[in-house]
C-alpha cells in the first residue's frame, strides 16, 4: 500500500514537472481582450491581454466582469513602461520586452496609464 502511494505521488510530480517545462513565456506581438467568463461557484472572473507598443496600449478599452481580473500585459517597446490604475490601487513596472501578469479585484470601471509616458492610457470597463 505504501509503495502504491509513493508511486502515485511520483506520477503526479512527473506530470506537474512536465507541465511546467512545456509552458511558454514568450511574448506576443498581437493583443486581444477575451470575453469575461464566470467561474463555477459564482463571482466574476475575467482575463485580458494588453500590449504596449510604439508608446501606446492596445487595446485601450477592455470589458471585464466585476471581481477577479487577470491581465497579461506585454511591453514590446525598447523602453520601460508602467501599468498603473488611475485610482492608485495598482502600479506594475513593465520592463522593456517583458510580460507581466497582473491580478486585480475590481468593483467598478477604472482607467489605467503609464506613469512614465502619461499619454499612454486605457480603461477597464467593469460590467
């Protein structure tokens, strides 16, 4: 019985290791916002992908559900940017050429901007 448990644990560890090794962290030059999705058990959850390129965010308007929001923000510029919510509740550095995952809990629509380049703006539309 003990041998079966150890074998089972090793099998789970191998599957998790394989999954971790096969994941990709490459950045993409395209950007799309996904539709909000509601998880089982209630509460809202949304994901979206945003790209900073040529000193602009794309898209500049993203529709999300209230509740947990996960953003994947990629900086395709050769200079650093930030992804900062206008209400000051989140400020994430975006190093040049890198991707950041940002988890938020939103109850209302909020704008965002780059603190380094204030003309870079957008809005998270909470619905």
